[in-house]
C-alpha cells in the first residue's frame, strides 16, 4: 500500500500542471512531425527497407510518443537535488529501501506521462498520418510489456546516474550523455539495423535498444515475444546494479556544504 501511495502522490502532483504540459505535447508532436516529414522526403527516392514510407512514419510516431516513458525520466530520480539539500540523509533513514522508494515515486511520474503525453501525442499522429493500429490484441499487450520494461530500465539507469552525485558536485552531464545515447543507440533517429555494423554491435551489447527500438518493432509487427527476453535479462542485471549501488551509497553519504 505504501508503494502505491508513493506512486499515486507523484501522479497527483503532476495533475496540477496539465495546462503547462499541454505545451510540451505540442512541441513534442511538432518535432515528431518534422522527423516524419524528413523520412517522407527521403522515401521518395529510396524504399526504406522493410518499413516503407508509411511504416517509417509509424516508427517515428511510436518512438516519439515512447520517449515520454523511457527517455524523459527525472534527472537522477531527484538524488542530485537531495544531496545538495541534505535530504538524502533522511531518505536513507526511512524504513523503505532508497531504490524502491524513488522507483515507486517515478512510476507515478511515468504513469502520468503515459496518460497525458504519450497517448495523446500518438493518437494525434494516428489522425494526421492515418496510421493503423495493431490488428491483434497480443501485439499491443507485448508492446506495452516492452514499454514497461523500457520504463523500468530508464528508472534504473537514472538511479545509478543520480547516485554519482555523492561523489561529484555535477552529475547532470551523465544525464544528458545518457539522453544522447538514447537518441543514437536506442533507434530513435534511425532504426538500429541501419547503423554502421560496429555501432550496431555497441548498441546490442547495451540496454539501449530495449528502451525504444524493441518495443517499437514489436508494436509494428516486425518482432515477436522472444525479443522481450533481452528486456527481462537487462531488467534483472540493472536491478542487481541498483541494489549494489545502494549498498555503497549507504556507506558513503556526503552532504554538500556540511
């Protein structure tokens, strides 16, 4: 019940800013529209592989909407700010594991962004570009499972990034570097299979394809449930990493300025 309360309070807090967030939706939708127009222009002279022009538009639309789930997670899950204010010491004293506490709070944020950002943006693309929805319910359910795993991986990655604030006074560069790698290695700008061979290898030995590329391919019907095995493996590995980082953090708490 406590974990649900943490998530629901984060969700409710965001409801106060729905008007401002609508502006974010407009900007995000415009960016996705520009990307789609670029691929429409490129597709006039090229076949665009197995996607085709319409498939590539669907690819861009889904990845753009999914960014609010797996890309735009809270910077460091709020840990850097907690370190600066000294709140981290109180967070570590709570009878709730630090990772679980911050993870549940972030799930509320992600749930809000899914309902008020991802879904409206994607439905707008469906209307503008006449995109078709999956014909089978299982395809939609598998894509949602892939997105849930992507959201969890993003939470874990940002938790680890946030934990570095106990050793450095500036960890935001890690957040932005992670965001840049999402754009490149997760298949946001272009599908992973179109990257140079060596960059494809780098991508697939990392968790990044499971943040955007794999859920999108499943949604479009190009992949089956077997791809989710990679998502599951990375979720387990990242969980162990987060638990290990928490054990180290508990032995080193340094509040800046005191």
